[in-house]
C-alpha cells in the first residue's frame, strides 16, 4: 500500500513524524521530577545503506560490526521487500537547556536532572526507535533498529582482529549518525552535531529509498577543536575521573568512575543509569559546532 507520503519526498514525511512524536509524546517528560521534557526538537539525517563507509567500519571498528545490508538480511517479508536500495535513518535528541544548565554547575557527579534524563530519557529514546520502525513497517517497508535486535551484541573485552577498544558493539549509533551527516567525533568519544554534544541518538535501517543528507564535513574529527586544531581541551579539565587526555577517552577509566566512585547515586536516587556527562556540559561544543 503506497501513497504519496512515501513516494514524494519521504524524507519530509519521516522527519515530520519524528518531530511530532518527540514534541507530543507524554513519555518525553520527566514524570518523576517536574514533567519538563527530556529532549528538544530532534535533528534527523539519512544515509545510503550501502555507503562505502559502512564497509570501512569493519576495519576501523572490527569485523563484527555489521553493515546495514547484514542487519536487514533475514527480515520477514513485507509488501515492499526489495533490497535494491537501503537507507539508514539517524536522529539526534538534544538535551534541554534546563538539564544542561543543571549539569554544568556540577564538578564531581551528574545533576539529578541529568541522571533522570540518562535513565528515563534513554527509555524514551527506545520508544523513538520503535516508533520509526512501526511507521515504516505499517507503510509496508522492512525496518530494524539494530540496538533493539536480538543480534545486537556488546563486547566488554578486546576482540582479536578488532581495532575498537572495549566496550564496543556490533552497531555504533554514533558512526551511523556520522554517515547520515549529523556530526563528527570528539576527543571524549562524543558526537558534535549542529545542536552540540549533549544529546542521545538512535538509528533505524530500512529498504525505503531515501535521499542521503549531505555531509558538511570532510574528516571524522572536524568539529572537535582539540582534534582538528589543537586548541580547547576544556572537556579534559571537566572530567572528574581524569579519563580524557589529548590521547583520547579512556573508556575503562570512565566506566570505572561511574561503577565505583559515583555508584551510590543509583541507590540514592533510585535510577538505574545516572550517567555523568560532565564532559558534555560546560564545554564549547555543548550547544553546537564550536568556532
Ligand atoms: S570540549 Fe573542546 S576538546 Fe572537548 S570535545 Fe568539545 S571541542 Fe573537543
Ligand atoms: S569521560 Fe566519563 S567520567 Fe569523564 S566526564 Fe565524561 S562521562 Fe564523566
């Protein structure tokens, strides 16, 4: 069942539906605090599912990182089951001003508002992924969110033949956003987008042909002042764990800080994943691409 919404500029249809869902969903609310939204209006971008970058990630990350074509293989039949053209839909959910401001004032641990966003905001992020998958499937297309797939796998130990340092997984949301024109990587392992580095993100793979979003950058680190120009480094000083240096982000050190030094927050606040995010607030890339 095909209609114009899916044949004439389907990118507009998808973008508008995601924007409306984020704006209107009651789940995008800090229900246990004051009911304010977790996230502002999303950024949405599209990538060609056969972009050569996805194959290159098998060398950059490791062979276990699957391509969009590998993710869609074996999906159940649908009216539009052709695998001739694949697309990846990426989106960024910018964290609201109020939450950023609260975290900016912190120096050792996340603010309560940030921690709610990290735990319950991520639950809403899952709903966004599911919303997009349902939208496409109802229109007769194949769709899968790798993060929600039974095949999604995380690795917490170094893997033979892999360049990625653990933890990593067989689908990187940030790498998908990079291909979809939404931002570039940073020294603290974030993604600096036109709405800054303080966000959650997600992606969905489909066989609906979509016009790829142009990438207005040439290198993987263009938006990080330290990696692109050798200046800044503010996030290094913001990190209470000493987990960031000019050499990069020590994931193990970062994880250990959250698992040990501030683990009490889980019990204190009754939140499964309070996070930290100090390196994403109070930094020049917090709101956008830094000058
Ligand atoms: S604070 Fe500066 S060095 Fe750190 S990620 Fe942002 S731009 Fe890069
Ligand atoms: S690197 Fe980890 S510990 Fe350091 S500020 Fe960022 S999230 Fe916190």
